């Protein structure tokens, strides 16, 4: 692991790091905030998964998470959203919603994406092991959150590893990728046309198929331009209602899809995570 | 005035605006955060002046001021750092520390800068009038803060109009431009070689010449790469001591010159301003 930068902030250290990933076969970058802590302490870890077009840098610069993480004693890790670099396939037209910056947190099965696009295994296995090894982290206390495509990642990963992530929340997530254009393009392109393989990567389908969490927190702006076509939180609400899955879905009046929205509710999400990580 | 963008954040509205400036003869951009407030209320206004290379956007995206402004009921205005556009002179070598993005909050007297570089009059007269006219602002309750070159601006403007700004604070300010390379280049280039004209734009000189404020708050990181050569807070401390000017100068261990530093202490500065604006 290479340290790209470290800077003091809110009493802790905000770092940028890179490492050659076994899963993606590329150099991967990520950021970690370590709050002030006692020597030898092992701290809970919150994973933040980013949305389309983002890198680790967007939330690191605009997420306004450090004040709350410092107060609550939480490490926050922000991975990149796809492999990058020489030899990594991209969308044929260079679209923003597929390929580079749009890994959708799956292990791709289709050429030419299968060799490098392994974000599921990278985010759930390889990077957690590296973080546990290199930072004052307590692997027994992890939680996960994300935004938009990263909200999809947080929900599907959280639902799949319900014993590992003690809290799962999302900002404006893609809740049912199988039923919306962004998700259909991504799951089709990475996993192939057989839709049976998509259900493991669709939060609504996972809940329909029996996955459960103690609770779920979702914030969604009602002025989000992607609300009606791509995000469709009503599908999550209906799946949770049918399945008896507890869900706190808050429609936030006037908020859009940006970090101005995310940063507004970041502190509340981190407090909600901290309560569940303290146990 | 043209509204470039508005977005809901922390219960208020973060806007970006532009207008044709009479002072600079150019289109000027600025940002304003208006916190949640009662219909008809007139709110106190905090001015934030940015540093070299910045526009209004840096603090707007990375300053982490909205949570505190929303809680405290403060408007925050962030102007640009220089005129820009067709026909605006720049540093002959395109340097970062003079010309575009480096107006130093003076009215230039020297060719080719005199026609457009009128940031003193712009920030102290023209923009306050526009803000008072277009936003729910209380012109009787204003305060000013800034970073680096903008800290210089906040100190010199605050010391000059002690009856207008009820609180003055700075992050890593240039306290004595007449005595450091950034300032000598800027004041020489904009005001000319006669150093007597520089004293009105040098916080240490202003205090030596009798300017006074009820108090002053300055935070300075001790890992700031510009500390020893350009910022030199010890000159401010010495001038304040000699003059009996109250000063709270806090050296912050491990902090650098970035927004990771500024955002850490932004909430405390805004609270300090709010106390003085409430009276």
C-alpha cells in the first residue's frame, strides 16, 4: 500500500492511498479518515460507496463526514467506483453510466469487462483485509453506506452479509437496478442477458428472496432529477412492506442528488451507524 | 443579478450568482448561503474572503460552513478573488500569486491593472449593497473572515471599517504583506513602488498606525508550508502586544494550509462571529 497524501483534519488524519489490487489487476486508490483515538485502540469502520462518475475524492472533499467521525470515533473508508488505467475496458461510447467510474459493485462475467471489473470482491473482501491490516480498525465492527450507485452497492452488500455489517444506510440509492435503465444497462453489460443472475445484485429482489436486516435507513430528495426513472424508492418501500423488513425511508423536501444533499444528512447517518456499531 | 444555481442544503439555500460589476467592469460571480429563517427576517451576514487561486467555489464546496450557518442563522457570502475575463490583465508570467485569482483586496493604481482590479471597493461597497438589496440580510449586522490572502483582506477591511464589521477572524492570514514575498509582489504591482501607500493594506501596519478592534481571532496550522516565509503570525502577535490590541492566536498542531484545516475550525469561527453578531 502506498500513501499518496495525509493531512490533519478535525483532529484526525485524512489519507489518500493506492495499492495494486489482486482482484481488479489495476492500481486502486481509496481514502481513509482515522479519527483521534487512544494508542492501541481498534475503531469501528464505516464504508462509503460512491455513485456514478465519482472517485474516492468526491465524498472526501464534499461529504462533510469528518466532524461526526471525529466526535463518534469512526473510521470512514471511501473506495473508487471502478478499476481504471491502461487496458481497462470502458463503455463503447464513453458513457458516464457504464464502464469507468461505473463498476456497479459487481464481479463482471462478460467480455471485455470480466478481467478487471471485480468491484464486488474488491469492496467486500480484498479492501477490508487491507484496511484491517493497515489501520487501527476493528473488523468485528463494520457498517456500510453509499450514494446512488453506491447506495445500490451498500444495500446489496449489506443484505448479503447481514452478519458482517451492523448498519446499512443509503442516500438516494438505486434500489431496483433490474427495473431501471441505469441498472439494466449495467447488469446486462457486466453479468449478461440471463436475468436470474441479476437478483443477487438488486436490493428489492434480495428482499423478495428472503434477505433481511434489523433495519434500514434511506434518505431521498424529492427534487432529485433521477427520482422517478432511476431511483424509485417506492419499489423498496413496497418490497419491505411485503416482506416485513423494517425501513426508515425519509423523503426530503427540496433536496436534489448532489453532495449538498448528502452532506446535509451525513451526520445523522453516521450517528445512526455509531449507535449500531457501539453494541 | 443572475442566479447561476440554487440548491437546498442543510435546510437553507446555497446559491451561485453573477452580476456585471461597476467597480471591476467585468461579470463577477459569488455565492450566498441563506439559512432557514422566518418569512420577513433580516439575518446577519458573514463575509468569507478566499485565498490565492480560489474562486467562490472552493469554500462553497469544501468549507463545511453550512451546518453551523443553518444552526446559527447566518448568511455567508463568498466573493471571487479577482476580476476575470476578456481584457483583464494577468501576471506577465501567468504566476498563481498575482493577477487572476490574486486581487489582494486592493484597488489597483498601476497599469495595466488599475481599470479592473478594484477588489477593495467591490468587496466593501458594491457587493454589500447588492447583497443587502437581493437577500434577507441585515446590513447593521455584518462580520468578516478569510483565508490566507483572504485573511489579509478580512483583517485589513475589518480594521479599516471597525464600526461596520462586528467580528473579524482569519485562517492562516497574510498578516504583513509589506514584509513577505507574496505581499511585496502584489502591493508593488497593484499600488506601485511608494511603500507609504501600502500601509493601509497591511494589517500589522494598520495596527501600528492606530487601528483597533474589540478582539481578533486567528487560527494558524503549524505544519503550514507558507508559515515561515509568507504568513508570519508572530508579526501580528508582536504588533498586537505593542499596541494593546486583543488577539486570540491559536497555533494548531499538525494542520496545513488547506480546506482540511479551514473546515476543522470553521464551526468555531462561525460561533465566535454569531456571538458578536447577536448583540
